[in-house]
């Protein structure tokens, strides 16, 4: 009789452990899915910002400026403060400035911070 109680206890313990394992696995999978969705949207926002910057440099139209502002705002949702500061510093520099090398340095700094934040470096 005692052997049966031990066996029942052991089997119920295995069942409880399996349920806990399944719950933990499910939770980790959901977090991984959310992180993947977040990363894809973050990457798309970085791409959108760079594309809109190209449009601003080529056309300087109101639509291109609005698109740039939209992606800048969207990146404030995702990016860390270093990326936001680099974008702000880059945005405040003028493409027509006589110190073109400084603008290229700011552009490289912004891109480097984006790569770091995306985990590509």
C-alpha cells in the first residue's frame, strides 16, 4: 500500500513538473515572439528614417520632411537615448554647412548607434 502511495506521489509530481515546464516554455516563446516583432518594427523604422533622409536631401519637400519627422518620432518609441541624441545632433546639422566632414561624422555616429542598438555590432 505504501509503495502505491509513493508511486502515485511520484507520478503526480512528474505531471506537475510537466505543466510548469510547459507554462515556462510558453511564456518564453511569447516573449521571444514579441521581441522579434519589436525588432522588425524597429529595423523598419531605422530604414524608413534613412530613406526619408535621402528624400529630404534630394527634394527637400514638405512631404519628405514630414516623413522624416514621423520616423524620428517612431524611433523615440524604440531606440535608446544614444540613438535619439545622435539623430537629433544629425538633424540639427545642415547639409549645406561648409564643414561637410563634421556632417559625415555625425551621420556615421548616428548609423553606428543604430547598429549598436539593433545588436548588429
